[in-house]
């Protein structure tokens, strides 16, 4: 039998604060025993479990792995605005005039994430080109 991914682990300087940010992004829950100052914090959501671990060094280069998020009940652009309001920053905008593309953001510690189109947006584009 193959291995299963239990959670994705993200190194960071403040596990609790970063986990709270991602819990909001993913509509997830923070572990009941996670508190400010803890060396790790866990977020569980319908799509993924993320474990945040404190490390002494800061982020210095582009992540080799990042998360792509797809909004479920809003458009890609509405989701970008929601994440910006949570403290993310826009890094690179790959959205195109025809509605395709994605936006690359940085979370509150500078980790990259991409916001893709929702399933409804993808279906509308496919229907328009069919």
C-alpha cells in the first residue's frame, strides 16, 4: 500500500499567527491545543491539513512548493480581495482579460500561494468556447 499525505508542513517564524491566517483562508479549524507562542500549530480543513512549525531562519528565496487555492462560493477575483483583506499581498498578477489565469499572492510570512478560478468560472469559460 502506498503512503498517504497526512498534512503539508510549512516552516515559519510564528506558527500560531500563520495558522490563524490559513484557517481563515481555508475555512478550517485551528487545533484546540494550539496557542500563541507554541512551536507548532495545525489547521484542518475539508481540502487539506497544514502543519506550521517554528524554525529559526527566515524565508530567503521563492518556495519550491506552494498551495493553489480554488474558491468554492465566490469568484477568483472576490477571493483575491478577501485574502488581501486578511493580510496577504499581491505578488504577480497572471489574470487575463478573457477571465483566465491566476493571481500569485504572498501570505503574511511571504510564502507564495496562487488563487485560481472557481469551478463555476471554469465551466462558464468552457461553455462559452464550446
